[in-house]
C-alpha cells in the first residue's frame, strides 16, 4: 500500500478507519488533538496535533501524505480547494521549494455543498432527489415560515450540526423565541415536518470522480432501519424490521442516485424518511463513514464501510454483482452507548456486551459525558427476531442509564 492517507478528524470514525487500515497495510496520518481516539490506536505514523479547522495544520498534514480525506464534514473547504487545485508547497532539506500534488477525496466541492444542509438540500432537489421542503430563514421571520410550512416544523442550523445539536422542533408559534434563542448565532433554515413511518439509511460507495453516469459508479450496502431518540441515533436494524423488499430496493436506488450526483470518491451515509404513503425522501447525506454503517464491521466482515472508504479513495474498490454489498449474516442490530449521569454509568452495559457470545463491543476511548456517543454494541442473529431478543436486555439497560 504505497499511497499515504491524511485524515482530517480523529474521533471514533477515524479510529475505526485506522482499525480497517492496519490489516490492509495502509498508513493513515491523523490531524486532530493529541490523544484523540484515532491516534490512540495508530502508532504507525507521526500524525499532526492540532485542529482540523486550522488551514496551516491542514497544509502541514498535506505535506506528509498523497491523499486527504475526512471523518467529519465540518472542515475548512477553502484550504482543501487550494490543496486539491494548486498542491502544497514543500521545502527540501537543502532549502529548495517545490509544489507537491495531493488528492482530496471526496471532492472539496462535495464537502462544501454537504456541510451546509440548506445548500445540500438545494443540490439534491435540483438533481431530482426529493427531500423535506426547506425554506431559508432571513432574520427572524419564523411566523411567516410557520404559516407556510405549518406546525410543527424543524428549525435547523445550516452548518456544524451533529447528533441533533442544531435542530429545534417548533411545535407552535409560542416556541419561536425559545427556538431562536437555542440556535442563536447560527445561520438557520426551516424544514417541513416529516411525519415518517420510520427512518432508513443506506451506505453508498462512490468509485469514480465524475457525476455523469447517474449513480452507476456507486455501490450500495443493504438498507437499514435507524431509530433516533431526541434526534440522536440509538439503534440500527439490518435488515429493517418491517419494510418490503421493493421499498428496500427503491431506497438503495434513491441513495445511489443521490450520491452519484456528488463529485469524488468515498463512502457516503444516506439518511432517508419512509413516509406513511410509502414515499421515500432523503433526510441528509454524510460524505464519510456513518453511524448507520457501523453494523458492517460485523455484518459485512470482509467489506466494512471503513474498508470500503479506504479502497474507494485509493481507487482499489472491487466491483460487486448488482452493485450491491449484501449483508453476510441474516441479521445484525447495533446499539449506541451514550454517556450516562456518571463516568461509570455505562459499565453495566459494557459488561453485558462482553458476556454476550454474539455481541461485539466497540469502545472509542472517549471520556464519558452525558449523552455523548462513547461506544456501540453490535449483535448478530440467525434471524431478525433472534437478534432483537439478544439486544432487548441491552436496550433496557441503555434506557436506564440515559442521562
Ligand atoms: P446526525 O448528523 O447525527 O444524523 P443531525 O444533527 O445532522 O444528526 P438530522 O439528521 O437533521 O440531525 O436530524 C436528526 C433526527 O431528527 C432525524 O434523524 C429525525 O429523527 C429528526 N428529524 C430531522 N429532520 C426532521 C424533519 N424535517 N421532520 C421530522 N423529524 C426530523
Ligand atoms: Mg447530520
Ligand atoms: Mg442525521
């Protein structure tokens, strides 16, 4: 594995990317704070200590690698554009300067569009992919937004959102001032409420840079059902519990079409709403490995989402029959471990996962804080009902420790 990879962000996604890189002999240089989860488990390279939003640190990382990628979309895309289009200046030991070419994957254009949810939705809509109806919010005209979209509607931060931090459900006009206060200082937009029957997600791998082939250079994993609580992902069911094969196929097709419209290579997480009338719309897309794809570590052990990310950006992704990567076990269920009231609230859950022969525990090496994602558990079953029975007592404990 010749090409050196630079990663912006060293959280749990970066950690699991490094876990997938090691057996491939791939080397990853991580830019994030010293001791971040990805650095804790990767001593193969020297890494860069600093912020993945600091242009000078990003250039420092770029000087050491051949290809840059991200585990988070909230990065400075202007410096990524500069590096991708004009390279990065390096100084040799004798003081001579030269320009080094560095590839950025997925494209900085894709990261720039996706990191602003309002621009992302506009891009999807123009490409014929349906999303929740969105409205720009100028100043504080939320009364007018409420009249247009009806109540409830979701007020969202355009940028820097994750785990529902950046979302405020506005149930009536009485909530408007609280919503504006909660999201003060952020650039906002509003979304029509989606009365979904359930939420689905599809991980999609994009293997070519261009966008001309309407998603043909994309490969879809099996569809999963995601369950969110207070806007935070709690559970992922692969396969979904009550969704027809036809709807699953439609979800994969829609996800491939959506991802096919973005330039660059890599793995993408596509979150979908399944509406009561059977219609599917896109909630949002992540240009990177995603929580709804963690099940693939055990569910697709020879081709997890993290391995796909590496192979795709390196241009080494194999092709798959029907452009799909099927689950290799009948059923997997993933449960997130969120920090509880105390530093040790989650210990019981960890011990139960360790004691379960069909369970896999992943702790991220993060300090526990109330509500913070600090790990996850995946169980494998020979049927969905068996997997559900295995996870049920773990869900009960997770509910118990919830802060
Ligand atoms: P993450 O990136 O961690 O998935 P996020 O902060 O970007 O989260 P969203 O995906 O926008 O947040 O929303 C989180 C959850 O809130 C959704 O999965 C869904 O459960 C709910 N939600 C979001 N938008 C809407 C909507 N328009 N109508 C109803 N529910 C919504
Ligand atoms: Mg998001
Ligand atoms: Mg989301």
